[in-house]
C-alpha cells in the first residue's frame, strides 16, 4: 500500500507542477515529454508489481553481450594471452 501511495504522490506532484504549462507547450514538446517519460512508466510497473520482466541492466547486457565479447576476444588474441 505504501508503494501505491508513493507513486500516487509522485504523479500528483508532477501534475501539480506542470498543470499551468501544458497549454503553453507546443505539440512537439508534449510528444518529447511523453517519449522521455515512458521509461518511468516501465520503472513504476517494476516497482509496484515486480513482474518477471527484464530490468534495464539485463536489456543492456542482451544488447551489448555479443559485440563486447567479440571486442574482448579480439584484444585477447592480439595480446597473446
């Protein structure tokens, strides 16, 4: 319950701080705001429900595992160890 109250408090604070600025923003700024804020929705879901989804570190490891292994193998073959 405390987790839900914490997230609700954060969202209420965000809305309170930007409620007067939303009508002055351009459409492009609003789209960028949603695009940059979407990872926050993912992290809020992880915080509240603890699903078995990959966390950001696992996603980066999945993305960079093979290129980094190839780079390490290349430099270890050059050094001869």
